[in-house]
C-alpha cells in the first residue's frame, strides 16, 4: 500500500550531473516503490533565471526526461510531467499570491542570499517571479494535495513557508489541503572534480549523460592529495577528493585503498582507474536505459504527454474545490 503522495520537481537546466542524481534522483527512484509520486519538470521555475533566453527550454525538458528515465524512474508507477503544460499551477499560484504577505517571501534566506550574490554580478534578477518562487512551489505541491516533499536541508525554509501558506489558505477559506511534510533525505553532497560541491555553476561536474569513456575521462581529472607529487610519495586519503568518491562509490575496497595510498603501494592514476571502472559498472544499467530511449523523441514525448494528462485530472479537481472554497 502507498504511504502517501509525493510531489517533487526539478528545473530543466540542461546540465544534469552526478550530484543531482546522488542528491535527488537516487532517492526518488527508491521512493517510487512506496509512494504515489508526482515528478515534475518545472520549466516555469526555470524562467526565474532564464527568462531572457527561452529557446533551449524544449531541448532541456527532453534531456531531463531522458535523464530521469535513465536513472530508473518508471513512467507507469509515477506521474512524470511538464509543469507549464498543467495551467492550474499558474492559476493556483495567482490565487495564493493574493493572500501571502510580502514579508513572508522577503525573509526567505535563499532569496536574500541569491539577491546579494547576483546583484554583485550586476545581474538584475529581482523580478516579481523570482521573489514569488516559493509561492509557485507551494502551488506545485498542494495542487496534488501531496502530503510529502523530499527535501535537502537547504530547502527547509521553502517548505516551512509552503506550510505557512497552506495553513493560511485552510484558515481563510476551507481546510482542503494537507500541510506538506518534508521527507529528509540522507543523501551526501557529492564533491566536484575540483573538490568543491559539484555544481553546474562551477564547471566541475561529471555529466550524468556521460558515456563510459567520458566518465573515465572526468574521473581521471579528479584532484588528489596535492602534497603527493611522485608515485612513491605516501599519500593522505583524508585530503584527497578521489578518496571521497571511493567512499561513495567503492565502499567495498575503501580500507584497502586507504592503506595502499598511505603506503604508496598504489599511485593516484591507478587509484582513479579503479574508481572509474567501479563507477562505469554502477552506471551501467543507466547507460543501457539511456541507449534504449536515446534518439526516440517520440517515445519521450508520449511519456510526458501521458503523465501531463494524469496530472491535469488531479489538478483540475483540486481547482474546482479551490474555486468553490473561494466563491469564484
Ligand atoms: P546545481 O548546484 O548544479 O545548480 P541544482 O541547484 O539545480 O544544482 O540542484 C538540483 C538538485 O540536485 C537539488 O535537489 C540539489 O540538492 C541536488 N544537488 C545539486 N548538487 C548536488 C551535489 N553536489 N550533491 C548532492 N546533491 C546535489
Ligand atoms: Na544550486
């Protein structure tokens, strides 16, 4: 039996990487067996930063769907759909925006941080939609009356706000929405090949779409103990980025690798070769699935259309209740 309903979404940025997989998708693939899941490619959210050039959106949506399917999301078990194709997201967002105090939105920490960060780069991103991001996120979740949202720690303030907005709606009109609960994932933050957090903004990613050879090439570039120059130097795994990867992808050999590094019986090149082969193996099933879908845009379009159709039904039913509660 299902433990409840989940909503989660991801922006189609076109640069899905292994960190995104480890931090979110891997967890979704597990959750799909226990929950009724709505997974949305949230292209409207992508407009908060990409409104000036929207030409890549269709291609990015296609690639994100391909990434999700390769990762093992099952289009039969889950409702996989494109946010902008379900117009009720925009409608509910508008209605929620009427009843949300501006101060609630302005105090979201990520809003203040991003504003400072981007303002420093001279980018004028302080648009109405950018401020209203959590408002749209709230609409996304409650439109499906989702009880659960998988979140990382960084998203907790957004979820708290979503719960507040939901309570406000329920108090003002009619208690039709469950207050969404966070499902905390224990996913580790994956470092990039340079040791900072893997992020598309740092250019340090391992693209999730990498072929086995591309994967080997990126792994070869992972930085190791900077003090270790020659193969005969003894290494320190504690400061080695490749070792962090071994911890995540090669747990079985971790003790042996640790010893071999400290005693210089294995060099960094060979150590990373072993890591690469392990990762190629782990990603094998995903690579096979990708090849099944690749070059079949028709198949992907069908999956997204079927998902969108299922999402629309639920969304339309919710909006009828909302309209009635609000006398619209
Ligand atoms: P990026 O940092 O590349 O811009 P996003 O902010 O678009 O990535 O993140 C999308 C999802 O992937 C979020 O759920 C985020 O927590 C997760 N994520 C991103 N980078 C990592 C990482 N290096 N390790 C684990 N999870 C990550
Ligand atoms: Na980010």
